[in-house]
C-alpha cells in the first residue's frame, strides 16, 4: 500500500534530500511487554503510562527545550514517589521494548551521496547525545534538527523551514518520512513530499519510488 501523502505538484523536481523522524520511525517500541508490566505495577494501562511521561505539561516544555530532560524525569519521580534506584528501574521498564532500527539506518546512509540525509525529531534535551553516542547517527546522516534545541516542534512550519535551510534544499526537493499524519501534512503544505511511515519495507519502497 502506498502511504505517500504528498501533493505531487512538482513531479519533475529532482529529490535532493530525504529527512527522517526518529521516534516511531527509526526508534520504535517493538516489544510492549516491558512497558505493559511497568504500567500494571503502577495500576495504570500502558496508554496511561505513555501519557504520564509524554503528554504532561513538562513533557511538552521539554520538547520545546524550555526545561531540561532531567527536570522532566524528576517530575516523574515525584508523581510516582520514586527514589533514584526506583526511577532507574522505571526508565529501564519504560524504554525496555524500544529498538533502534540499525538496518534501516544503514540503508539511509547508503542513500548518500545520491541525496543528502537528515533527521527532524521532536525530542528532549538529551536527544543529540543519544543519537550520536548511542546510535551513531552521525555516520549515516548529514544533519540533525531537534525540537528542544530549536524551541519549536512539529507540526509547526518553522521547524521544517529550519531543517530545509540547514540542509540547503527547497521543500519540493525534499522527501520527509514521519509516523504521524499531522506532521506529514504540515510538511506537505510547505511543498515537501511526505511519506507516512508504517513499516521499514513500505518506507523504503516509497522513498525509492520518489527517487526514481
């Protein structure tokens, strides 16, 4: 199934860049059992636990960089009455099912030098260190734009413009891959060629079609 949502108003414009979201695309919760068990131990559903971490007012502030990631976790510890050891256990359970797709990342790296590659992520203050030191993304992409560093987050059009300026490309020359339709639609409004991610195989097929 083709999940490309882009309005192809300029089909003859050559693609010069491909930009990827991270969470939900390259870094995915493939195993839900660790987070589900953690949620049950706290008397919550998995969805409630997800929202307790990602949808709190402080989480939204962390995404915009107005508070540090450490402040967010301190608030989680306060709300769930966790000492330092139990907070570490909480984080281990919360992230325990997350997997970074190294095969997809290697494929992305192999797109160069045919196109420029980049990351555009709504993420907290520690994201760049994680992307570089833990996942080695610097080996595969030419640039990273992270919401906490810019003070603006998807689907705000400004963060897309920042990304395009940094990569030195026009919107019509850029393929953008994300797992949220609202983020794809925001990029499409600027003229980007959006691909809604549902699986690695689907995304690769749609990217290759866009590059053909």
